[in-house]
C-alpha cells in the first residue's frame, strides 16, 4: 500500500508526526510517499523505502495539520481522485479524522481497509465580467464567500437561484456552503448543520440589513447567481479561504455543485453528531483559553 504524506511544518513541529507516519507505514510493509518538494527537507526521514514524487498512484493521502491544511491539500491533489484523511495538529479539527495519539492505530486500520469512504460534495464557482466573459473559476470543498472589501461599506447584490429572482441583498455578504462547510463559517453566521453525505448547498446571509435572516437550502444541481452592481470598494470572493482576482462592478458569480466529489476516509472513531457536539464545545473552550 502506498500512502502519501503532506505535513504543515507550522503545525507539525520538526515534521515529528510526518516521520512517525513514515516509520509506521514502513513497519507495515507499505510505501510512504512525500511530494517532491520535501526531498531536500533535512528534517524528513530518508530511510530506504521512502519515496519522493507524485501522489497520483497513492491509495490514501494523509494531511497533517488543521482543517485549513487539509483544504489546501485537497485543492492541490483533488484531480487524482485519491481519498484523503487528516491528522489533527490544528486547533479543533472538524475535518481531520485522526488524533495524534491514534496515528499508529489509524494507519493499521487503513492497511486493513477497516474504514468507510465518504463522498463529499464540492462547489464550482465561476466569475463572469459584465460582458459575460469567464474571468476565473475555482473548486471548493467548504464554501465560497462573497463579502465586503477593505472598507466597512455594505455590499449590494441581487441573488438569483435557478434563474428565479430571490432578493436584493444589502449586508456584509453571502456564504454558499456545502454540507461539509455547514459546520464552518456558515454555522457561525447562523446557518443550519447538514450531515456531510448530503447533496445540498446552503446560501447564508452575512449580517443582512433586513429582517430576513434565513438561509436557503437548495439542491446540488441548482445554480446560485450573485449579480454585483456599482460599488465604491471592491467586494472579496474567497473559495475555501483562498484569494482570487479582484471583483469589478457588474460582475456575476455563478455557483453550483461540482461534477465530482471528494473522497475522505472515515475510520469510525465517532459519529457525526457526536463530533459536532464535542468539536463545537471544544472550539468555545479553545478560544476562551487561547493566549
């Protein structure tokens, strides 16, 4: 079995967990694979049997860090169609399945194929200019956020779903989320929690200047269309927290479910609602005691 390893050194000090993973994989007769850029990293093990190269032929890709690291790894390697699993070295870790105390056990479970695959919906986000020309497109696993820019001016947008006019929106912005992202920014903005195997999108307003604060839960094949008018300060569009080119007046943002899903490894350590309850409680405690 070939297991890809990607580690965020800002979380995984001295690549301690990455090297532990590599050693455990070798011990089980597998092949640990680091991407080519790690070959010259002096802190990474160079034992016989460790490879440096593409994750394309791996059975599973292991991300070491927080949820942000996993989202970044998914962005880099989604086209390979390889399942992902995360080891949590972040603050809370909704998406990272494995606690650092259970690395050895978890790798054994992966070798024994003692896991399930969860197919998670992704979003395709496209931006068109006022003449209908495609400016850029991005794929995201969590959410696509359109929000105000450098100044505190409200954003003015027209919202359409499947070609039907929904409302003229005035506020801080709009979040379009997958079920995976329903426990992230959308939840903080008052959106509903969806189970990650569901095939729906959530449209959640950010601080709307209206009495209407409800989210819209829609089908994965629906099209969310956000039309911008004139503005003084450019709004920001951010798929999974990534930076994108600057929006211009009268740009149109189109968001729908992407044609392929992301596969994640579920090792069965806890159920979804148990995870939600424990992680939300832990998140509050983490922020309260963070120095």
